[in-house]
C-alpha cells in the first residue's frame, strides 16, 4: 500500500539562520522528506547545487514525470519551492495560489499527483508576511462580503475557515498574523487529509 505523508510547514521569508559548515549533497535513497530538508539546508547555507536544471533533465522527463513531493504553496514571488528546497525539473509537483488555499481545481491537482504519479509526500507550505492572510486580517469591517473583486473571494474563503474562526477567539485577528497564517495552513492540510483518494493512499 502506498504511503502519503502530509506535512505542515511555515517558512519565514526573512531567513536569519546561522550557516552550517557542511553542505548536504544529494544522497541516493533519501526519503522524500529528507530530500526537502537537506535541500533547504543547502539553500540556507548558500551551498545550493541546483540539481536537474539542464537540457538532459528536460529530455529525460519529456515523456513522463516522477516528482517525489507535492507542494501546495502561495503565489508570492518570494516563495519558490524549487529554489527554497534546492530542487529541479521533475522533482516537485507544485500547486500555487494566493494564500495556499484549496479549491476544487487545486484538490484535483493533488488527486492527480497522488493517484497517477504515486507521489509519496504532500507539503502545505505557508510563509510569513502572506498578503492574502494580511488582507483577511485587515478586513475588520467584513468588506469581503461585497465581493467586488476576486481578491474579495480570497478573503472570504479565509474568513470561512473554521481554524481562522477558532484562532480569532483566542486573539483578535488584527493582532495575530502568525496565528492566522498557521490556522490557514492547518485548514488546507485538514482538507487534504479528508480527501478520499489521499486517505486511500495512506
């Protein structure tokens, strides 16, 4: 039976971690989560090796793909999974939208990667200073209900998340950006876990 691991991650776009002395080169037979962890360490240490980013890789993957992880993340230009995890073409099945939300189309993309590409790891990658969550927090007068634009739809979606409502009971949303970001990540992760195709693969 296939095993799909669901992970929650939050990434700070202002990285201040201390550099380590050793690089973490790609090692054969690493688990999917290890590939992401070691790739991120290489990025943080400024020792990225930019694997699988050449014409040879394009030709190798032209007829089929075998990504080892699904990454649902924000469209924010500062959050690029291939860069942050030091991966290349064919390594990650990336789904991006403002606020790393889950629509039917996004869920369908996840189902495809799980069922047809046999991807073993799903990561919901949120980040600090998320514009979508900031818009939700700034919407103190519930202006999203007017739905004057598609941005309002994003804010409305966040406002309907039960995890966001629970977080707001703990602390006013205008004073709890990090808590709201984490609640949003938790919501997307819960929806993925409840998906019957994903559950069948665990």
